[in-house]
C-alpha cells in the first residue's frame, strides 16, 4: 500500500517463527526508516516477460493471435 510520499506500508503476516508477534528489535518499528538493497555485485534489471511464442505451458502456452470481430465492437465499453 503506497502512502503518497514515496513511503510504503508493509504488513508482516507470517514468518515470525512460533510467535504471532516479533521479538522487540527484530523488525523495524512503526515510523522507522529502512533501506532495501541487493546483496549481489550485479544489478537485477526489471523482470522481462518471455516472447509471445515462448510463453511457458504453465501459463497456458503461447496465446492465440487476437482477431477482432464485429461482436467486439458491440461491447458496452467500446
């Protein structure tokens, strides 16, 4: 959830071990500033989608080519 000034609100919903609340000092408190960074030498660029013909079977395989029809033009939003 973006707050508007570039701040981001993060809610922890799991991963705290056996406790429902973290130990004091183990995570930043409300209003604390944090900085996230990569721990590698290289840079991770923006994620890239595969080319249409390389869409994996887990995502339905390559999509069929879209061919507009007369019915498309009759939809309420058009």
